C-alpha cells in the first residue's frame, strides 16, 4: 500500500493539508484536484492546489501545484494528504480504512527491543502538530476510530492535551485510541490533566511485558519504566480513564506470561481490554531477532493459559497478529483481524485455505519471518489427513 | 545520526537490575505449614505463594538470590513479598489494593434485621429463640418500634441497605411487614436509599397472596431446608410432622410467583445431618438450587441447652463438610454448575482482589459495621447471634433500646467501642501472625458465647479450628488438582 | 551450658539461646500450647531460656505423645521466631501501608526515577487547571 509519493512542487512554501478530489465541481478551499490525464481547464472554483501526473500545466498563475507525480492511483475521493514544499505527498487519512492513525511524534523515552517504528531524537512535535491541527477538522465526522501513536505521544507535552481536546471537539463520535508507554502518568497531575479532557471515547493502549520489573525494563530498554508504568496505570484508574494492556509475545515475555496475566488481574483489574500481540518483523526486531524469536506454535500453552485465565475472570481479551493455523482452536474466539489493511498480507499457500476469510493473516514484513507451522486448512478431510504441506 | 546510534545502543538485562549488594527488604507477609512438603506465604492483601518446605526460612535469612533462584526471586518481588528498596516503589499500588480489600467498610451498616415476631408454629430442637404462642402483644414488634428502626436505618451512611425480616416466623406478623415495607418505600425516596427487602421464613404459612405482595415489591424469600424429609422433619418439629412437605410446597409456590432466583434456602447442620452429607447435597441439587450453604449450628440459645443432642465436635463438622464438598465438586466435574457458598466466600477472598462483605467472616467483624438487629421488644443488638445470646440472659452485645437510645448511642457508643476492640483479627492473639488472617475474620460474639471472653482463645476456639482447616483444605485441593481449581474458579466468577 | 532438650516426669523442657530467639516469638509460640500445658519461660543462665511444658492435670499425654510435642515445640519455636523477625522488620512499612490505604492519595510517593526525553520534555511543566 502506497502512502507516500513525490513530484515537483510549484508555489508551495509551507506544508498544505487538504482532501483530494478528481471532480473539479467538488473543489473547496481546502481540497486538492487530482489530475491523472491532461487537464481540460484550470479550475475556476477556489481550491488548495493541483496534484498532477503531467509534466506541465496551463494558466498556472500563482496557484500551488505538484507536477510529475508518478502515480495517484492510491488516492481515493476524500482522502486527506499533506503536500510539502519539497513535493512530498503523504496520505494522512484514508476514507476507506478503519486504521487511520496520527503520528504524534517520533521521539520516545523508551527503546523497546522489538520496536516496529524506531524512535528518532529530533524535535518534530511542532512540525507534526502543525499538520495535525489542519488535518483534524478535515476528518469526516463519521470516522469510527482514530489512532494516535508515536514515539511516545505524551512527550508532546501541553500539545498532547491540546490535540486531544481538539479531537474531542471536532470528532465527538469517534473512538480515540492512544498508544503510550504510560510512564508519564506516574506523575499524578498528568493523569488528572488527561481526565480533564473528559472524553469517554478515549482509550489508552499501554504495554506491560512482564510482572517482573527487570525483564520489563530490559525489554523496553528504559530504567524505572515498569514502576512508572504501573504507577501510571493506577493514577489513570483513579481518574476513571479507560485502559487497554498490550503484551507483545516473544522469547523474553513468554516465560512469565501466565504470571503476568495473574498480575494484571490482581493489580490492574480495572483494565478494559488485554491484547496479546504477535511479534512484528520490522523496525528493531530484525536486529534483535535472536533475543526475541520463538515460533508462535511453541508458546501456545502459555498464551492459552494466560488468555483463558483472564477471560474466565471476565476481562475482555484479544489475540492480535496471529494466524488461525498456528493457534489452537479454543483460542480462535479471541483472535482478531487486527492488522491494518495496508500492512496485511498472506502467504502464497494461504490462497487455498478455507479459513482465509476468518484469518488475520500476517504483517507484510512478517512474510520474511513467520511460524514454521503455517499451512492452509482444507475443507476436504481426506486431504487433511493425507497431509498436504 | 552518529549520536543517535550511540545513545540508542541496546543494553543487557543486568543493567536494569536495581538490587543493591544482593540484599532485599521484607514486606509484611505471613507463613503457614500447609502439608508435610509444602508451606504457604500470604502477603498483606491476600496474594499467596505455595513453596517447598524451608523456603520461608531462606527468604527471611536472605538466602534467596536473583541469579540462582531467578523464578522464585521474581515471584517474591512481583507478588509483594520482598522489595529491593526500603519502601517498595509500588507501595501506593499495594495500599490501593489494601483499601479495596477493606472497602466493605466504606459504606457502614447495610444489613438491618427486624425481628418482627418471636412467635413460631415450629419447635425446632436447635432453635435459639422462638415461642409458640398467640400473644402478639408480647412477642410481635410494635408499630412504634418498627418506625424507630426504620428511622435509624434511614440514617445509615450506606446508600444501599438491606431490610431483613426475621422471626420466630416472620410471616406470622405479615401485616406488620407490609406496614414496614410501605413506610420504608416512602422514606427511601426522601433519603435517596436503595432498599433490598428479604423475608426469612420456614414457608409453612406462606400464601399466594403474600407472594404476590412480595412480587409487587421485589421482596426476596430466604427459606430453611435442612435436607431430605427424614432430616428436615426430625430437626424442624411441628404439629403434623409436615415441615418438609410445607417447605417444598412453599419453595415451589414461591418460585412459580417470584422466579427461581428470588428464592433461596439455608440449611442448618445438626448431629443427625452430620451422618448424611451426600443426601443433603443431593436434596439441594434435586430441587434445582445452584448452591448450598453448609453451615454449622450456632452455639446459642436452646442449642447450648440441648447439649447432648446438639454439641458435636468441630472435627465431625469438618469431616462432614469435606465429604459434602467433594460430593458437590463431583457434580461440577460431571459438568453441572453447583457451588458451596462458604467455600465461595473464602475462595473469593483468596483468589480475587475484591472485597467480600460476608458478615460472619470479616475483619473488622460484621457486627455493627455491616449488620444491626432490631429485636421484637425494641432492643438493638450487634448481630443476630447477639440477640440469641441475650435469650440466655447475656446482654453483652445489647447496644441500646429503640425507646431510649439515639443513633449515636447505638452505633458509636461505649458498647460499640468495646466490641470494636476485639473485632480485628489483625491484632488478636494467635491471629496477628496467622497466614490465613486475610481469608478469615473476627467474631467477638462467638468468642464471648463459647469461651466467655470477647477476644477468644485460639487454641480451643471452634471458629479458629474450623476456619483454619477449611481454608487450608480449599487451598490444598486447588493446588493439587487443576480440575478442582477450575471448578473453584467457576464458583467465584 | 549444656542445652540438650529433654522430657522428665512428663514435663517437656527445651532450651533456647537468648541471642537467637526473641522473647516475643517464644511467647507467641507457647500461646498455642496453653490448652494442654502449663507453660513457663525462665532464664537457665544469662544466655539461655529454659522453656517448660507441664501437662495440665485433666489432660493425659502418653510418653510417645510427649516426644511428638517436644519435636513440635522445637520446630514451632523456629517458625515463630522467623515470624517474629518478619513482624518486626516489616512493622514500619506495614504501618505506612495501612496509613496510605485509609488516606486519599495525599501520602502518595513521588514517582520512581525521571522521564528521560532526548529532546527535553519536562513532565513538571504540564499545567493543571
């Protein structure tokens, strides 16, 4: 899935954010016209700019334009893009997707061994928020869910709360899902400040990788992280904030996984959802793969025990990023098709699988590193028993 | 770019170790020998670990090491038995959990028992208080006392109170119950209270008319059933020897009008019952109850006077309890849901982080904090057992009288303070260092009535003997058999 | 002095080193023998407690049982001494815990450590209305 393209910009000084349309009659002052073939006439309606595959344009005047864009096929009517002075065109929001996310910052105060989106130590907050401020009002009001991720979003500081308030104002019916390490909320006033946003559609997804501080701190490569996160979770609970716990499954988290489930029930019984997530082979993971890799088939016992313990206690539990053929059947009810559409792939042999429709598949990047036990289900029992590998 | 790489270099596990010089600090916890091979340690909020014999000593003597006892060390740390800092970094989390466990105290008195009549048409041999008489004037609660009791109930800080009508046979004074419910309904609106109504009855005199009133007002029926006919009728004497038949008919009628979930039954264990654990369990199962409460008889009133018939060794009760419990577990292993209430109460304390407000097994004790009794003649008692003790002329737990004492006199008076002193097992001799402290409770009324001392004496206490063994046994069962563990978990969902 | 434990005329006698056993632990231990025995603690010498269990008159204890009680007492003394160590070592933290539990967060600890941000976010700069 293409989310970024680039052309030659004319008359663009600062980053523009707008919706795209192929129909000149639909243009507004905050939309771009997409031009695949030759343009008939320069649009007379007010607009933000023109994005064109062509090499040239007539009657340009002072209008903002990007030319020589290799492709515009990936853009759907109503998608929202940012267009930079350098000619870069980023897709910020896709109307046909349920997985739209705002990247709050690439800064992070943790450095997880399996980070899928490694942090960068530069101050990108005001630049990114400048874009988000323009983007948020343009998002369709019927947007079902919007993610906020990083980096560590709370490092935005005051702007973090500013952004959440703006989102609540513009998108009161949208479920907001923030991925944070939760450490900032160890400071009670941060949790209190969040509660002041007063958005009951807001949920925080916070990772806890072990019940034992040293293992957690090692996995997230940050001293004091465990104690800060647990204290943060309690402060958030004090102000009735909605919380999801996220556990990534790998060689370092598996040995104490069942103990972690019990720890969550005993110490964090207020959480709304616990998600167990398969490892993504991207970002830092390939570099640390020796420390992290365990075939998912080989942790089914621990995963099953942890999931069923929590589910029996009445907690809402999910398994993400796993394939049905690797998961015991009693756990299928917890498996979700969670991978964002643009990162989602299947193995070639999956095409013949009778459960394909129900299976979450793999991250595209996990095509390179996956369970050895992936094989298609076939509806023909005889074939199954004779074993087609 | 270079700088970024150097600061983000991955570090080893050992660099995240906070421990200083292989030392650690102890957090408050308690220890008990569970079986010849295993011991248990329980922390201040009721989390436990089962360990091989000798581990407790090693923990205390700082002979557990992070590297050589990796898993155990992590367990001790993450379960709040030790910490690497003088004050655990998560002490506030532990404090929150402690507060949660004790939060049954938050709202103060919920259960208000109104003994609307002492009259009864039964003459149960273990009964503590009832009278067979027509003398309503003497043995029924007066309208004036009902009013005063309701007024006190409305003063409870608790926004959700339970009004329970007891006897004698409460239904012999049904017109007074109607009066009490109607008045309470009106006042509940004024004082913004949610009220749950319960009538305790042997069902002998229940009628369709009574039940329709119960249905209309959402009143629960709590009945008595001691087991199959030959036990029930032997225990519960009444002219015609038909107590059992009337109870069964009453249960059916009540269920048909109120619905199954609105009708419960309580059993009382007697010497005769002790010989028939399975039959009693089967009777409850056969009648479609989803649980049974295996209770020993209380040592009060006529029960103590009729010593030969009723005094049995706690050991015999424990044996009875275990046999019945196994029979119940067998039903579950066959796929039926059927639970034992006393076990469920204890298991909730052991396995969940939540408070369990069962008045007879709490610390601080349920007396006054969770329950108060307005007796038929206007006296106010700390618990149901207290008024039975009073029938033996021991008025130790009489807190006052509706005619002469104010809310403050009753709930915060000298008697209440005296009871409170012996109401926390955290500071009772023999309990203060007991591993099962957080699963158990204090019962000053039981102590005084059985041992003549409000603090009690644990080595001969039947309360202690019974609870120690039942708690120990429940833990042993679920730790030794995963299937039983699953059954127990299903009871506390 | 020689501190070999013994049973004589039905009376169980046990010795305990005063530097190893706490008085509190010994008394808490003996509490549990009070239903069957007269219990006493005395100094055998300045470094040794002499602990005796004498069956109360109504209780009949055979010599085999007495042996078992001796063994049980020896073990219990160790257990109760360990319990006493835990109780004393954790007294302050337990008091703190209970005080915190019945407060409303006003005695909360400061968070552990700091938030290191490569660029300079300061958690204390967040303003609360």
